[in-house]
């Protein structure tokens, strides 16, 4: 007999094996067939002990009173691609750009005389700028750990990880929750009277980037929950409130059908570009949370396919290959960082976003740049850019990478989450849970029509100047940013454009 799932937000029952309902999120699947796009998924899997194991453990409990039994929480992140206040990131200090007064910390700011007369919008802008820059730094810290382990192409989405960790804040308490906030450097933004202030920040980020019709970003969460797993209603309500999470009950004891349901959902909303996430699921799985971003965009000024031709690309001083090199003559914003020995250019896309291309002066000289990447550095590059007529040679490339990120997150200080003492008491009354694995898969394709990026605004064009020629013909770093909040969406390194 088939068991029907419990009722959740939609009030509908979802029998195991039944075709998936339409997503409540804006669906980009049709567009994905014809355009380059980005999608990100984070999947959390909570596994319980089997019945026989519980009986065995109960039988041996009196002989092993000090041993601990844990459930596993597995997290996978899956990615598919195509107003500024000055903030001291190290201390959470806010500077007033209008008065140039001495720095004040968040507590002083909230208690200072006359605060009530400040515009709410200004306060919100300062807070969001602070939070966004701190989140960008978290992304760069994570990127450095990934880059240090790989000498070849690199690509991932820090925003996907941040959204997933922000979702975790709703289900965790104590040391588990504190370590997440500390690692993201968002602990100073916490308020005891507003415990969900950080999820509120990420809801604001989500609202701003997904309401940009030209940029076409869709971000959401889907939870697949075992029919008998006791998830707290308060967690479900908050997940819906902050992250618009959908809930789909499934029977994980029938692991084959459960696996097909999860993969069917992924295949559906990615237009078939991601055929599956799981080859198998443990029958003791209790909960899977998928966090995703769909990101589709076009160059503001596309490249002309007629000018794309095979051109040498120098991987290092001793090896060169032929790659499809695009070309265009355009007004392009760029700057030169003499200290880090690199050129930085900004390629505009429709919508408030941009791809920053960081080109080292010499082949393979990207290590020192990666070591120094921060939100402040990116902002200084943007502030110093000038727009001039440029002949740009830029390679087409496709990247497809998968990373095991659990160890990296632990290196950043998120350790209790992976231990048997992890505190998930805001998610469920069941104890002995831990996070066992975090995996991220990322894909991006860049061609003449575009990928996701940002639009250059407010720069003056230098008239009557001789064109500058920039040849991106050696390994480079790229950063895709959303410019309304200056939020880092994706970070990558291209060493070999024709190697995924």
C-alpha cells in the first residue's frame, strides 16, 4: 500500500512516486534550452539509523554507555551555469561617508543620540553594505581554499554556499549556530532581540537579485522530507518566510523511487541540463534540502560570431593551445593594479551585474592575486576604472566542476556542524544528527551571446583616444558580481579554456 505524505504549505498530499507538481518559483526551464545559464543547488540529507542497528545499539547500550550514535546530515551543492558605505571588514565597524567621523561599531551606532532622526533607508543601506561585503569576504576565503588545492580550472558559487548556511541558521542553536555566524563574519550583525537578522539579510539579497527582470536570476529552496520525520512546524514556517521553501514529502525507505523523484525535480527545473544529482540514496535518509540559483543573462554588447577564430592561448611559458577567441571593439571599463601586476576589466551584461576579468601580467602569475582577493580590493578596482575604446580578445570557455566542501568549511571554523554534538534542535526534536558531507557542482558556459554578469554604469568615456588592445590569451580569474549590492555571485579561474 502506498503511503501518502503529510500536508504542508500547499495543503496538497504528495504520494510517493507521483509526478512532481509545478514549482512555485519562476521557472526558467524553457529558456535554459536556448540560452546559457547558471543554476545552483544545495541538497541536505539527514539519515537515521536502521531498525536493526537501533535494536543492536539498544542491546549493547549497557555495555557502551559512553558511545554516541549519530544521524547523518549530508549536504550537496549543485550548480549549473550561463549605494556604498565604507566598511571595515575585520571588525564590523561602520564609517559615516558623509561626515568622515571616527568609526563606530554597530552597538554604538544603534545607541547614538539622534539616531532616530536618520532615514530608515540610510540605516538599511549601511547594514546591507556591511553584511554584503562580509559575505563577499567569506566567499573569497572559501575560493582560496579551493584554488590552493587545484592548479587547473576552478569555478564555484559562494552565494550558493551562503544561502545554504543561512538556511541552516534557522535549524541550529548554540555552538553549531555560532560557528556558522563566526565563519561568515556575521556574528557582530546578530541582535538578541532579532535572532533571525542574518536570514533577513539573505532574504533581502534574494529579493533584490530575483526581481531584476533583465538579469533573470531565480533562487529558491526545496525540501524533500520523509513522511515520518518530525520536522518542527516553526522551522517550516520560517523557511517559507525567509527562503520561500517548498516542501515535498517522500518515502525515503523506498530509496529508488525517492531518488527518481529528487532527480526528476532537478531535471525538470533545469530543462534537462542537469539530468540527475544522485545515483543512489540511503533508505535511512530523512530530509533533503536543495538550495538552488538559476542565473541567465546576455552580454549588453555581444561579441560577433563572425570574428571568433582559433587563436593561441598560453597556458604557461612552455605550453600553448588553440582556443576559440572572440573579438569586439567596444567601450570597456578597465584598470591596472601595479602592485598585484594585473589588468582588471569589466564586461557589462543586461541587468545590474558584471563579469570582472582579472588578467595577470605573466602566465601563471595568479597566485598572489588570489591570496589578496577581498571585497575591499574589488571595490578599489571598480572605483579606479576608466572607460575607453578597447579592442578585446576574449576566449570562449565551458567549465564543469564538482567539489567536496565539507573539509573546507571545517577549515573555516564550521566544525560542530559535522560532529556528533551538532545542535539541530530548531529543525527537529530528534537528537544525534550531524552534517556528513557538502558537495558543490558548478557549470558555466561563456560565448558570444553571454553569460550572467553586470552592466557598467556611471563611467565617463574617454573621447578621441587611441584604442587599447587587451588580449586575454593567458590564464585569468573572473568574478561575476551583482552591482546593486556589489554581491559576489560566482568566482572562477580559467587556466585552459578548452578543458572543462
